[in-house]
């Protein structure tokens, strides 16, 4: 018993040695942790709130440089416009009516806003005509918050371009690019002041399409349209601001939106805007050339109806009396295929080319007449807005469905005089669901020609339609006059 109890008792030296070993182990462990830079685990990591850090620098967005270059030159335009309106529900209106009657009108100043961008050190600002039209007071605010009163140098409703000017020093400017060399898919950056409140907003997209025309533009539809389409967001208030390329150059003026869609905005090509702006700065107005013709698109149906193999060119639907076109010998039904040595394929672009040509210049042309190429030289005159109102703007040829469905008779002298037609037959009835109805022919229209040949009576019209179908033509091309405006209509004969 004594020996066993003695074995269970440890000598004091034993415990001292053990303690020493533990102490040495701790010291070694601390040394290793220090040399290996081991750190204590954060309690934040256990709760899922640990911050993630990286020493690798983030790649810079390619748009940062564009914005830094362009934004200082983009301005906010605040406009007060005069608006004459009829009296409304104001209680004071009863008093005014006693003296002035129901037609009493008041002049009000209505606020409006838009965008623009500075293009030179002299303080010229490019914007839209519809932004500053009828302006009574214009204030321009720069991105650095400086504000200046501005005056209108000139404006052009036909392209919706305007130039205003501020008197200031040390102005930032935005360089202009080349819109003739854009490609669908190129980057597009829109900068402006959407909604009149979100100043200096930047949206990014691509060039979605080019050469858009026949658009109804809020604030006034320009007569010359060659719009760039983009999916960079454009909203009310963006009008007049720049559309930039990836180099930070202005390639367009943001102009229009499609309120019923998303990702569809339109800008005026900067080359067109610059050409107009140069004239506005130099003369305060724009001089344009004219031929004195009414034009129509050469659709495949109309080309087929005329027996033409080409699908390029624009069709003359009427030649205005005493115009440069008449003096040059141009005729109705001529197809213009070349102008000034360059091919003609698009009607809207052709109209712009003619308008931008120097007034008084003699220009060579080539037309197709009865299927043969004919060279013509025309001396362009100065554009006459009255002729434009008479129908220089293009008509919209319609497509057709089978069955003519037309009832016609010979017109009276008054009907011919009122319509502006030189002859033909007047439409008295259009069958519902017929090709004529789908083509847009209406009662009261005067059909002057079919296939370039005059229509002198209902019997002649019926025979000409029958003959065209017998020759294997799928369409008969009718020249239809309505309200002193003529247009070609392709009538489907395949039934």
C-alpha cells in the first residue's frame, strides 16, 4: 500500500519541467505566427459582412474620356415663349368677354427647355429650331453653372437646326465629327438635360440605323429628313444636345423620340447640321436650290408597271410650269438615275443633295425616258416655298391588292380646275376591300395617266388596265391627283 501511494505522487520537479515545456511551446508558436503574418479571423467574416478588397486596378470605362471631353460644352437652354391663347376657365374671363367677346385672346409666357452644345470660342451654340422657336427670352447655363442670356443667330425649320449665341470668355467647345462615315453598330453617346431637370445626363447605345425619313416630329416636322437612329436613351429636354462618337466628337443633334417605343431616338447628322449652321452664321438664313419637280419613290411595283429593270432612281410625278426643270426639258415619268455624276437611289437623300447645291449652278443629269438613258443639264434656281407648298414634298406611293374596284366618269371643268389636274377621269366610287381602296384611292381623285399614257375617258382607262394585264404586267401605275397634288399609285392587276 505504501509503495503504491508513493508511485501516485509526482515530484515537484516534474511539474516545473512540464510548465517550462508549455511556455517554450507558446513562445515558438507566437514566433511562427509573427513570421508567417497570420492574422486573427474577423468576427465580421462570420456575419457575412466582410469587405472584399483587391489591389488590382479596375479597367477604365471607354466612355469616361468621352464625357470628360464633351460634357463641359453641353448647355442647358431655358426658354420663355410667347403663347397667344384663348380665354379659359379663369373667373376674370367673364369680365373680359363683356368687352371683347368670346374671341378674346391673351398673351402668355410659357416656359420650355432643351439642350445645346458650344461649337466655337465665339459662343455659337447648336440646338434645335423647335427648342428656340418663338422664344421671347433665352438663358443658357453651362455645366460649370455659369448662366448667360442668348440671342438667336438664325434658325431653319426645314431641318430643325438653329444657332444661338452667348457672349462669354473661356468657353469649352465640342469638336465635330464626320457623320458621312458612320456605321450601324458604332457607339453612340447622347448627352443633355432630359425632362429639363436631369442636367448633364449621359446615355449610351449604338447607331441603330441611318437615313430615316418621313417622321412626324414633336414640335414641327422638318421638310428635309435624313435622321440617325440610336438606342441611346433620348427624352424630352434632350432636344438640341449632342450625339457623340467614341472619340468625343459630335456626330449629330438629338432631335426626336418615339413616345410609344423604347430604344428609338433620332438625331440630325452633324454634316447636315454644320452645312446649315454655317449659312445661318454667315447670312442668318439658308439658301437652297430647287429643280421645280414633284418626286415619287421608284418602288418595285411602279418599276414593274413601267417595264423598268432598274430599281434605283426617283420618279418625276410632275414638272412645275416655268421652273428650271421645265426649262431643262424634264418630263413627267422621267426617272432620275444620276445627278452631278453620282447615282441616285434614295428620294430623301436626293432632295437634300439638290437643296444643298449652289443656286445658279448648271448640273448634269441622266434620266430614263421610255427605257432609254437621256442626258440633261439643269440650271438650279433658288428654292421657292410656294412651290414647296404646291407639292414638291414627296408623295407616298401605295401598294395594292388584287382587283381594281374603281368606278370613274369624265370630270367637269370645275372638278379639273379644283384638283389641279390637266385631264383624266374622276373617281366616283371605290369598292371596299379592293386593290384601289387598299392603295388609298378615294372618291373625287382624278386619274390622269396609267403607265405614262394619258387617260381621256373611262373606256380608255378600262382598256389600258386590260392591256397592261395582257402584257403580263403585275401592276398598273396610275398618276392620281388630289387637292392639286399628284402622286403615283401602283395598282395590283394580278387577279
